[in-house]
């Protein structure tokens, strides 16, 4: 099943999934009550019509919840309802304790509910540009996929989280920039740079270093030397964690965002 998140009442989100909510109103009970009343057939038809419209309204109203009103356990319910197959670390045991199901709540915490969610095996959660802009982000989109892609640099982990950033990279620089990471991709037609990793700190660090190469003329060697340390600076609890570094890089990305023509 695919969920869609839409706007209601300015910037309030509404998450629709009729199967996740119990229907509180039974049409059959209402009809039995109407027929038990000793009134004319015309009036009964009118009451049935009113009851049907009322039921339709109440079911739709009860089947949606604004994201701001969701409690922690309800957010957790979104995670538990996922039928994704990659809910455990890589079976080899060599790539850390990372998986997309466990990462899902972190992304919701930072960017709100996904714009589109396919909860079935092999599915994905997608945050589109419009929703991300409302969260103060300058990414084109973010996608969390039900996959585990082994990657060993700068340390063993699995990739499953993608962020797309608008950046016009000169043709002569593209190959050099992409050498920064095997999890860095570029679409020259859309002028979009895509970084993939397992958490936003690493994704943002990779994009930020690529931007420094393009905008500040950093060499590949300079960027690669800072690749691991920059990622570690965003990991709370790490010995080299720097408070506010992640937010600073996000600000830099927004300042250097390529709005195109």
C-alpha cells in the first residue's frame, strides 16, 4: 500500500491510511435504527441519504490525523507497520548495525512524515521538494529505500538513504568530484548531485565536501582527507563530534544552492 501525505490548514500534514484506523461508525446499525422508526418511506429515504453522507464525512475525518498531533507511540506505529525486508543488519555481520527500518524514525523526526510511503517489501519512503522546503531544507528530495548496499569507506556500513541536491558541476570537474565517493552520483541533465549513505550526517558531509570542491576549488586530495573526519564530526558520542557542525553544513548547502534558470 502506498501512503500519500497532503497539506491541510496551511502547513499541517495529514497522513491518510484508512486501514490503519478502526472504523467507529457502522452503516448497518444506522439503517436498522432508521427502519425501526414509524415514519413515511420518503422521510426514511431522506434520512438514509443524510446518514450515508454523515458516515462518509466521519470516516474520512477519523481516518486522518495531523502529524503534529501524533504521539511518540503513533510515530512508532508507522515504523512497525512497515513490511520492508531489510529490518536487520547485513547478514554477513561485516557492515555494522544499520538498516532502513531502524533509520525511518530519525528521518521523520528531522523532516516530518514522508510525502509518499510504500510500506511493502522493496518499498521506499520519499520526501519531496515541497515538503522539504516547508521543513527549511534545500534538498530536491530524500529517499529511504528498503535495501542494504555494502560500502566500506570510510568504515564498513550499508547504504540505503539518498539525498538529491541541485548543483551545476562544470563538465571538466565532474569526474574528479565523483571520485570523492562511490556513493556519489550526478545527473548532468538535471544538474542534480545525489549522495547515498545510512544516515543524514554522512549524506550531508559528502554533499558539502563536493560543494567545496566545486565552489571553493578544493582539490580531491583535500576533500578525501576530510571525508572521514567530517562524517565523524556529525556523530553524537563520537570522540571527534563537533556540536553544530551538521547544522553548519546544512546552512552552507542552502547558501550554495543552485536555483538554476
